[in-house]
C-alpha cells in the first residue's frame, strides 16, 4: 500500500488539473459580460506545500553549491594568513668584510703638456721660409723658419766699422802713452842732473826750478795719457758689445726650436711681416711626459703624498689605464674651494694622450688599518642616528649604531660599531625593530673590497 500512495497522489493531482481546465473553458464560453459568477482557482494546501518544498530545495541547492565552497575558501585563506603571521620573516644577510689595503680616490683633472712655450719673433723682417707646420715633431735647435732682414746686415757693418774705429783710437792712445812715458823719463833724468848741479853751485836755482817743473808736467801728461787709454778701452768694449748684440739679433733671423716637442700652433706663413717681441709665430709643446692638475678635496688631502701612484683613465681611450705618480702638491688649500692642487705626471711615449683632454685620476695609497665596508643600502638613517641591522646567532635583530667614513656611492666605510664576521641585512627597510626574530634564508659573502 505504501508503494501505491505516490500513484494515487499523482492521479488526484491530474484530476484537479482537469477540473481547473474545465472551469477555465467554461469561463471563456460565457464571456466577460456574463452574469454568471467567476470561479477562481484555489490551490489545495498540499499544492502549496509542494511549491514551498520545491523552492526550499532550490534554495538549499543554491546554498550548498555557492556558499559552502566560498566559506571553505575563506577558511583556507584565513588559515594561511594566520600561518604567515605566526611564521618568522625570512631575510638575506651578508658578512661584513674589510676594505682593500690600498686606498683609492677618484678626482677629475685636465691633461697638459709637461713643457709648453710660445715662440715669438726676435727680429723685425719678413718670413723668407717656413719649414714646419702644426703636428710636426721637432728636435731641440731645429730650424723652424727664416726671417729676411737686410737692414740688420747693414747695421752690423756699421757697428763693425765703429768697433774698428774705436780700436784704432785705442791703439793711438797707447802710442801716445808710450811717447809720453819716454818724455817723462827724460824730464826725470834732467831734473835729477840739474838738482846735483844746483847743489854744487854750477847753475842758478832758477834754472833748477824750471827743470823740476818740467818734470812734474811730463808726469801729469803721462797720467792723462794713461786715463785716455782707459777711455778708449771702454769705447772699444762698447763697440764690441754692440757688434755682438747685432750678431745675436742677426742670428735670431733663424727661428729654432727651444726643445724637442710638437708644434701645436702656427700663426705665420712665407712673406708675413713679423715684429720683435709681438708676433707669435709658433707654439711648441713637449708631450713625451704629460702633467695632470687635480684638485683634491679637503677631506682627502691628508692622504696625498709625493711619489704616490696614480691610475689615469680617459673616456676616448676605452679599456686602457695609464700609470702615473704624484710629483708635487701646493702644500696649501685653496681658500675659495678648500682643495689641494696636486700635479700628477704620466709617461706618454706612445702618444695616446694629448694635451687638453679630460681625465679621471685615481690616487692610490697603501693603508695599514683598512676599515670595514658595507653596502650603502644596508644603512638605516633615523632620528637617533645611523645604524645597521645586525642578525645575531640567535636570529635576533639588533640595530647597531655605526660611525660612517668615506662614501663610495654603492659602498660605505664603517669606522666603528661593527666587527669582521658580523652579519647584517642588506635591505632592512623600516619594518625591522630591535629584538625582532627573523629566519635567515641566505648568507652572502662580504661585498667587493672598496679601495
């Protein structure tokens, strides 16, 4: 009987459905204007219960199909969040190491020739020949140009004639002196003879006095002739000096190189008029050895020493470094920019460097106590000062105060606060606090040594 109950219920529902259709047909046949009362469909309580049951099943299925997976997923996310909160933060650490035993500081500088000089005209005239041009290498004493100046030859002839005239006058003065010397000697002998005769009373005193005066006159004339010789000697020496000067000026018509080097400037050509001391003809530079002047900041000036090694790099000579050394310093800071002027010399036998280039100079000096070095991004700067995050053996973070030395950009020197072998966090950020527990995921060796 229990198996027949569903069929009976289905049959009953069909009968009610047929009854409803019949009523609807009847209403349609009577029309809207019919006076017959309309019969409304009233579902049975069982029908309402079935509809409610179906809706409940649909809602329950929707709940089971949507809400439960969402709730499960939310519980999983919450569990993972709790696990992450409970887990220790994972960090990478690096080992603190020492800087290089050589200190290196990089400063810019300008390359200059070790010796450079302008060559000006020393004689008035016209350029007869020009034998060199810019870029030519010349030796010391090599002829660079020839100046034509015929008037210098005429002047030299006149000065030579004046010299010969002064020489003749000197010779004449010497001859007159010899004659005066003979006359003075004769006057002396005569005066002595008359002195003896006057003493014997043979001649009068008047005659004796006359010969004595004549002797004194000859002596005075001899002294005058001697001084005349000195004057003529001075005139002859002046004439000789004028002739020598004229010869030197004439020699300046041949323009020669004062030292071995390269012609870097040429301002004249054949036929050009040049004036003594004002016409710049050439400029010559010695480039076998070059000098570089650098300005070392005050903070680094104490580490610069004469003889200190240096490495030079030039941008247009890529991949090559040149060796040089410090040859002198100003031993005084420039008060305007607080820098020490330092001269570095570098050999240039290959000619790869040229004056006027911009260069980067690395000054190298040994140091006995090399400081510690850390990456610059490991530094924590806060209101209380600078510090680094040190990870201890128990995986506890300690914010260690440090004193920073030189700054190399990507690296920093640490003067105090750390020891060799300490492990620090390279990028601590602002979330790490004193005493926080961390999990070390990777230990890296010390960074590249700073110089």
